[in-house]
C-alpha cells in the first residue's frame, strides 16, 4: 500500500509500507512496531540491567550479616565479591544492549520519518507549497524529525530503564518483610500521579517550544532568501529586531518549560520515601523482625529509586518534545493536497493537441479562506498539434495561470482542460508532465554542475546530447568560457550567472527532454538584443513539430505565432493571427501602443 493514506491524494508516491497517521502516538507506534526485534532487545537489556542492579544491595546485606556474627565468616566474602563482580559485568553488557537498541531504533525511525516526510512534500500540490512557509517546513524536516529521534534515545530508553528500577524494590522488598512493600508501592503510585499531572502541564509548553522555533526559522529563511531586498532598502536593523522578537519568544517558551520541570515533585517524593522506608526498616529491626544486613539490603533497594527520580524530569520532557514534533510533522503530511498521482490514468504518447472547454479557475477555490477572486473565467479554445500559440495581456490578466492548468500544476475550478482529447485529470500525472516542458521567467537552477542542470529532466544523458541541447539553446558558447566548462558548479538558483545565461540553460534543459508541448512563460525577458535573434531562431527550431504556448510581450515573437490569445481580466477578449488582431482588436493594439 502507498506510503500515503489511501484517503489522501498526492502528486507523487513511492511503494512503501503504510503507517497509521490517525494520531501521533499511533503513527510513532506503527513505525516502531516494524522494529520489534530491537524493541525486544531494549526491554531485555532494561530488565536485566535493573534486576542485576538490585542484586548488589542484597549481596552486600548478606556480607554484613556474615561479618556481624559473633564469629565472623570471612570465607563468604570472596565468593560474594566475585558474584557481585560477575553480575555487574553482565549488567554492563545488558545496559550496552539497552542503550544500543534505543539509539539504533531512534536513528532508524529518524531516517524513515525523514524519508516519509520528504516523499509527502514532493507529493503536495503547488497550492500547498505556495501557502506553506519554507522556513517552517525546514524546521519540521530537520529539528522536529531529530526530536523524534531524541524521544527514543535518550527519552524512551531512560523511561523504560527507570520503570524497571521502580519495579525492583517492590519485587524484592517482601524478601525481608511483607510490610516493607508499602514504601516503594506508595512511592510508585504517587510518582505516576505526579507524572501524569507534570506531562499534562508540559504538553502545551512543548508545543509552544516547537511552534515558536518554526516561526523563528520561517523569518530567518525569508530574511536570507530576500537579503538583497533587505540590504537595498537598508532594513537590516528592522529585520534584526524582528528576529530578536522571535528569538525571545523561543527563549520564553524554554523558560516556561524549565519552570514546569522545576515544579516536578519527584525529588520531594524520593526524599520522603527514603526517610519513611529507612524509619520503617529500623522499627522492624528494633522489634527483632529484621537484622542489620536486611536493613542495609532494603535501604540499598530504596536507593534504586534515585535513577527514575533524577532522570524523570528531562527524560519525560524529551518524550513530550518528541510527541509535539511528531504532531507537527504529521499535521504537515496530513494536510490536504489538491492533486493526485492517478497512477492508473492514461499514459500514452502525446501528440500535443490542447483544448480548453469553458474553463474557470481561482486560487481562493483551491484553498478555503484564501484571498482573491476568479483568475480565469469561461475560457474556450483549441490548439492543434504543432501550433504555436502566443498568449498576451496586461499584468494580472491570468496568462501564467492559464498555462499552469495544462500540466496540472493546478486543477480547474470549473470546465475541462484536455490534452489529445483526454481530460488532464484522467492522465497519469507523471506521463502528462514528462511530455510537457515549462520555462518560466524566474528560472530555478540547482547548486550542481551545468551539465547536471541541463540533464535534470533526463538523467543519464550523454555529454554529447547535453552539448547538443546547449548548442540549440545558444548556451554552448558561454559555457565554454568557464574554466571547468560543463562541470562548472553554479550557485543556488544560478546566482552566479546572468539572467540571459540562466534562461538559455533552462531552454537547453527543455530541449533535452524533447517535450511534445513547450510552454515559455516570458522566458526571454532577460535576454539582451544581441542574443535575442539567436534565441529566436532556437525557439523557432524547437517549436517545429511540437505545440508551443508562448507568453511574451516581444512583438518579434508574437508575429510568427499561429494563434494569438488576448486575455483581459481572466477572459479571452480576442483571438486570431497578428494581422487579423491588428485590424479587428482594439485591446490587442493597445498592448503594443503601451
């Protein structure tokens, strides 16, 4: 079954085991349950460690009794010492197994959850990614996933270990006298009552710690992404102040967490238990019901309660933070997306025919509560395979929204978009998008070599094929000027290149995939006039044999289009060739006069 719930649509999935996403506890349990052998090792190690720790005070008590006899029996000391030494060596091995099991489980779950989250994010629609802050996503994908790891090691590791340390005094106390069971039993009851109250108070604070960190990370990401804008407006001080406010909120959340931890009364309960238990044992000793060795042995058992007491405040805090992080990760993965992969959909070879039938679209209809009205209204037109269509209109007319409906970046709010007579919603999404290439004005390039960026849509392409695509896009010449040529690593988003160079690399990437439909969204706006003629010839050559949708304001590119669509406020107000529209459409003529 898919890694995503059958009820949750996604653009992209991989065949992985399904995990229960109904709530954080079941989700974590469904992940951990796959590693039952490691969990078994953890429990065996924790139980053995606690049981062998309880052996020490029992044997020490026996040694005291042997030495306090009227005729001290020293012959038992060496066997007792060897027995204590042997049990503690074995205890060390079991404790190592417990710690190793918890660490291994935590690391495996971190890897699995990180993979699951990454696949889920790839499967989300552009509506989701447009609304979800990148910084918050990064905080959840890094820090929150790491907190889930810490929840197991050291969190749950110490919780399980301390539980068995709580149990051992109850198990062995009746060995001396049944009434000695009272102190550790009452301590355990009071301890768990206090713990439930502590966790109830801690849970909302843990949520605040993680959410405030996510908001701080969101602001940091935005500031660094827009650092050029910040510097050009001389707003460094204002941004620093905003960051300080967010950082102060994180600090205050941690302070509240520390204050709650300090109010945990486990230490008080431990002190009372030690005093009450020792007093009880001494009263039994005075009554002749216990001997000295038994008092010492019982007191040693009570001292085992210090491990759960001293680890509880931060071990359970780590568990609480882990569950808070799990809820944040789960909320992100469970958030509804608008498109689905449609793996069983049509996946044939594409001819390139496009038809819009009474299509309307609005971003507010994709996301409940989003601002904005309809972007496109009742559009109808048909493009034959191999035609070049120019889409023109003033800023905000809906040109980019129109072409994004063709490859299902978004779905229509009403009407149908058909490719080769098949509704795009009935296409296998991967098959649809693999035969459509879109180049936008804001070119995204990866921090990889030029060769890898060109071959991104077709991994494994030979160097010869890559260079042919670069030559067709008029990029080969400037690539050769770099010292390392095609192996030159460019900066994130291609910041080390000029706008025209980035766009030519994007054209090369599109040419390499040999799409049946080519969409150019104002993709030559940053090309200088000296290069424009070469790019024009490259685009003209690339358009042959494939359907091309061209958004541009350059008259030289619009002229040779087979069909021109004029958009105004989301509607088609004119349609035809350049000459026809210049004679008949005032709106078309106004675009060029302006």
